[in-house]
């Protein structure tokens, strides 16, 4: 009798997680680039991005909020890649924990947009969607691939 085979990759969950994290990284990178260049993010007809980007909440301790998003997303992309390519459950659990922290952050930032700044940034909402959707995929992956 042979031992059960250990998965060598995270399969479709790993791919989905990595894609969502990479999309989040691209969004955060765009927002950071716009901030560094002193430009408002292109928002189209919605116009909320300019208001959010110009608000006092666009920085924390003098650093752009988007910088935290870029760093967060880089770590998340790394964890997702490790889970996808190596099926290392530690990376999956890291992504799960990061996702929980990310959800707390985007809930707070969305609250600020809705009730304090009173403007919605479509880029920020899109980023929040990648965080929440990624965490759901992580939770499903953790549950469905557990022993």
C-alpha cells in the first residue's frame, strides 16, 4: 500500500488567489503612482477618486495609504504564489490571515469613504473587492483541501 500523494500545487485555487492578489497589486500600484506624481486617479464620470485622494485620510503618518496597499499586496502575491506552486499550507494560512487583516482595513477605509469623506473611489472599491474575494477563495481552499 502506497502513501497518499501530496499535492505539488494549489491547483485552481492557487491560480485564482494569485490572479486576485496580482489585480489588487496593480490597483494599489496605480494609486500609489498617481499619488507620487501628484495626480488624481482617473475616475471617469464618477469623480469620487479626486475627493478621496485629496482627503486627509489618503495618508497615514505622512505615507500614502496606497503604499500600504502595495506592500500588503506584494506579500499576499508571494504567499499566493507559494501556495499555488508548492501547495505549502503555511502560505495558505498566511494568505488567510492577511486576508482577514485586509478585510478589516478595507471595511474601515470604505466606512471613511461613505460616511466621513462622502465620496467613493472606484479604484478603492475595486481593491476592496479583490481583498474580500481573495479571502473567500482562501477560505474555500483551506476548507476543501484540508485533510
